[in-house]
C-alpha cells in the first residue's frame, strides 16, 4: 500500500494532510508513504521531518504514480494527478457540491474519491470528522482575533488607576465552533452569553459558565434534529429572534456568529440597524462569512468598519493555525483509513453497506456513486 500526500496549491492554504505522527502510524500499519516535496512547509513540517518519520519525498508525479491512496486537504486539480492509478483512493475535503466538474473528472480517471466533509455524525465517526476538528480551532481563533481587534481588555481588572470592566461577548450559534468560542472567551475573562435555535445547547452554554439567551415564545429545534444540524427557521421564529437580538446586542462589546444550515446560505442574524446600536469599538467576527455571512455588510476574508464596529469576515480560520489544524486533519484521515484497515490485504477495505462509506464515497468504478451527489437523496 503506497500512500501519497499532496502539497496543497489552493491560494491561502497552509495545512497539510499528513504529519510526521500520521506518517509513522501509517508506516506501522504496513504502508509506504510518499510526500510531495514542501507539503508540510507552511505547517512547520520540513521534508526532513517526514523523511525521519519514514516517508519518501518526491515531486507530485513521483508520489502519485503507483499510489493506492492520495491524501489531500483540498481536492486537487484532476489534471495534476492524471498519472494516478485506477482505483486509487483520493481522500480529503473535496467540496463536492461546488466542485462537481472535478468530481466527474475523478470518476472518469477511475479514482475512488472520498469526501471527508460528508462524514456522518455518528459516534463511531467522531474521530474522523474534519468539520468538527477544524471548527473547534476556528472557534478559538475567532475569539483571539476579536480580542486583537478590540481596543479594550477582556477581563475585569482592578488596578491602582481604577477598574476596567469585563468585555461582554455574545456567541450566536453554539455548535462545535460556538462552544469553543464560549470556552475561549470565558478563559480570557469575558462575560459571555450565547444563543442557538437548538434547545439542547442551553445546558451546554450553562455548563461553560455562560448565559443562554433564547427565543422563548416560539419553539426552536427540540432534540438533535437531522444529524445534529439546524434547519431554516419559520418566519415567526426569525422575527422573534431578531427582536431578542436587537435588545441584547446593544449591550455587547464582541459578537461571534457561527450559525450555519447545511446546504443553505447562512441565516442572517444581525442587520445594519442592530450593528448601529453597538458601542463604537465593538467587534463582530462572522465565522459564517464563507457561506454568505450571518452579519449584514460582512465581506469574507476582509475586515470592514460600520458604525464604528469592526466586522471581521472570517474565512477558513483553521488555516491560520496551520500546525494544529494539520495535526487534527491528518489524524482524522488516519482514524478513517485505519478503522477500515484489513491486515491480510494490507490496505483499507471499504464495505459498500457501511454508513460511513456510504456517506463519504463519491466515485467508484468510473462513475459517481454518491446518492447525495446524484440527487437521489439529501
Ligand atoms: P453547524 O456548523 O452546522 O452550525 C453551527 C450552529 O449554528 C449550530 O449549533 C446550529 O444549530 C446553529 N444555528 C443555525 N441556524 C441558527 C440560527 N438561525 N440562529 C442561531 N443559531 C443557529 O453545526 P456544528 O458545529 O457542525 O454542530 C452541530 C451539532 O452537531 C452539535 O450538537 C454537535 O455536537 C453535533 N456534532 C456531532 C458529531 C458526531 O456525533 N459525530 C460531530 C460533530 C458535531
């Protein structure tokens, strides 16, 4: 079993799909690793580190030729891996809905493309979930970035020159990123409140020492919903939520928004009029910026100032923590492939009827096999 690790080419990408640790682990399973030269550079992993862990270093052609599996963060240009052998696994965040043409090209090339974003949200797959591992880091970094842009301190400080009051932080959307944002803001000494549409998050917010702010008059989502994800809310709920937010946001110094609805644009949670009620110097970090944004006027990848409030359109924040985000992403890939490793055949064997395999497999045998992609199911 030869496993290739690609050097990422997407603009702004810093992560690497393997680390010295996962190279060692795959080698211990019996695989041979081939890492494209410079693949780990921006994540502080030198070619020499990969070599010391047991990998061979080479050009893209060297590593891809004869590989049984190709690991990547973002799906590569199909042309750039044209020398891959039939049936090779291509594993990474392949972004199938937005890169349909590339997925078709992977199918035509006979590759078995496995898209890790579509990992089902079941207990067995938790250690393989790239969305969770990267969102967790993004939630932390959002608060650190907000603190850096905020012209005041987070904790309450009693000094000889007088008292500084604690920053008030409001987290909207309490999934993986939101929970980490709450925990990070609390560690920095802020007074934290948070909201979500899923009632199950209320207890989680309280257990982190933050105050839940919830729409009470219209029911939110009870229970876990579909795979723990939210859906679009009724107009009545949206109206009640807007009123609640308007009343609360004027008292906040920092707002972190993380609300996402899979397959839909991000819900609009904060309008311009609400931003205008915040104190000048306030900071909003919109983690949903890449999905259209939760905040009116937010620009993905940019920082804009409206009514004296800085709105940071956070784009793929995990990239700014390249060493940690690579370490977790690489472990997600290892946990996935090793869970299916067949010792006798010395390779992963992916059963057709396995829930995980059905979720992530996009192409096989020259065609698209994903039900979700072919529109037969959501
Ligand atoms: P997400 O990134 O899709 O969304 C972020 C949050 O935004 C969610 O909590 C969602 O409810 C919230 N949201 C959506 N619309 C909103 C609105 N209008 N107003 C306020 N909030 C809104 O979610 P996520 O972070 O990926 O996680 C969602 C859930 O899935 C969590 O409960 C998490 O623990 C669970 N999960 C389970 C597994 C597993 O079991 N393998 C893995 C990952 C996550």
